[in-house]
C-alpha cells in the first residue's frame, strides 16, 4: 500500500500554517523578488525608462512589473511620443513613488517636473527615487492636488508645452475639468479612468474634452507567465501561478487610459 497523499482540503489547511511559520522573504514571492532584483540590479530592465534606478518597494501598485519595465506597457508608445516632443513641463498627479515622474525627468533633461502625491509615504519614496536618479533639482514634490493647485502648477512655466499624467483613483471628475482648470485646454493629457469607482467617467471625460482635444482610448492588455524574463530551473519548480503573480498588475477590472492631444 502506497504512502498517503495530501489532497486539496489538507493543502488548504497547511498553506496558512506555512505562511505563519515561513517568513515571506523565503516563500515563492520572496524568491521571485530577489531573483528580479539580482538580474536587474534594481534598475528598470526594459521599456521607456530602462536603466532607471529603483527603490525596494512601490506605493499602492505592483512592484516587480516596474522593475521588469512591463508596468503599464500599453502606454510605452505615448511615452516615446511625448519624449520626442520634448515637453517643457511635466505634471504627474498621483505620482506614488515616481515611476513616471522620475522616469520622464530622466528622459527629458530640459523639463521641469511637478509631482503631486497625497500620501506622506509616497512623497518620501518619491524624493528617495529622485535623489537616487539625480533629478531632484528639477522636480517639485507636492501633496494634495485640487483644481486651484492644479491650475497653479500648469502656469508655473508660461509658454512651455505641458504633459499631464493623471492617476487619481476616482477623483478624475473633479480634477480633469477645463472650466475649473483652464490650463488643461492646451495640455497633452494621459489619464487613467476608474469606472469601478466612478461609473461613466470615461464617457464623461471624452464629452468634456471633445472640443479641445483629439481623444483615443488605450485599453489594458493581458499579461502572461511567459512575460517573465528570468526563467530557469528554480522557476520551473514553482507553481505556475507565481510567475503570473510576478508579471501581473492585479487590477480590479480591465483598465482604460484616455490619451488626449490638444487640437491647437
């Protein structure tokens, strides 16, 4: 008679116990994080911000895709387009630790960058990222952003083409308003919309900016385990779900970005 096997009900009991006993850094996710850091030397591996030095965590979003350079890869074409246009002013609202704010500062040495981040931990991480990449002298880090603060940021450098990135987790309606913020009318705007927080916001913004901007929707695409670049004997021993975790951005639903280019 063979040895008894462990079935799914038993695994369901064992896994939580293992998580309590085994520190996270020694589990599969910890192993994959160390593997990515080892291969990338804590620099962005590919994409529009390839080579950017990175801190050891992210704020409110997936960390490994940023190190891998696959984070929001749907927007890479927009980033290249804007860098080619050489914007004089970059305003990042909801900057977190600075994937875009610092990355765009590196790619646009002639630009001034204003980064809004409401969380204190986010601003601390953003400053650390800026200093790590030696762009702190061209970056202004601010806290809460309302229409008044937004308009003031857009008029900081009069006459210099602004590029706006907006990821404000459902506050798009109050902030992306060209009546309250007139500077939006002539700015390039890339905004993530959050339908699961504010239903109908994507269509609402399209209607609001139709007279002043050419607008296109950019939709999130699927990620696959095959997107993980550092595969070897050890990774083949892991359950396949962990490679999916490493490349996933873990969004609650398929996301959309509005890419709005001024008609003027």
